[in-house]
C-alpha cells in the first residue's frame, strides 16, 4: 500500500491501510481478554479516567471513529493481503504461550 501511495497517490492525501473497518473497541478487548484468560467488562467513562485504566487517552478510547480503506482501495487499486485484526489476534502470536 505504501508503494502504491507513492506511485499513484495524489500528494497530501491520507490513506487507510486497514483490512476491516469499524471493529468495536469491545470486540478487540474481548479478543485480547480471551487470549489472556481475562474477562472483558464495561467500565463507565468517568472511571476510565482513573489510574489503572486509560487516563488521558480516555477521550480517544471512548470515541466512535471507524476507519475504512474504501478510498485507498478504489484510488490506489490496493487490496489487503493480511488477516483481519480479529483473526490476527486469534492466531495468538502476540501472546505468551500458555
């Protein structure tokens, strides 16, 4: 995708190189929790500001900002070749063997 962006992309554009877009944060947390043997539970946003959670990153974590590679695919003729995020997490190579 990076090579295509340099070769074909108009200058000053932003490109999303994501296989799958709009995965809810909860599904990502559940996938990670599953691999680590930890439950994924909902935490009220005001508690997320406390030490031990996300602190100053709470505003980013609680936003709904789905990414899409549709424009990247159409403009550059790019197609993802790697596994989706959830499939990659399920593969387990990010986590210690257990």
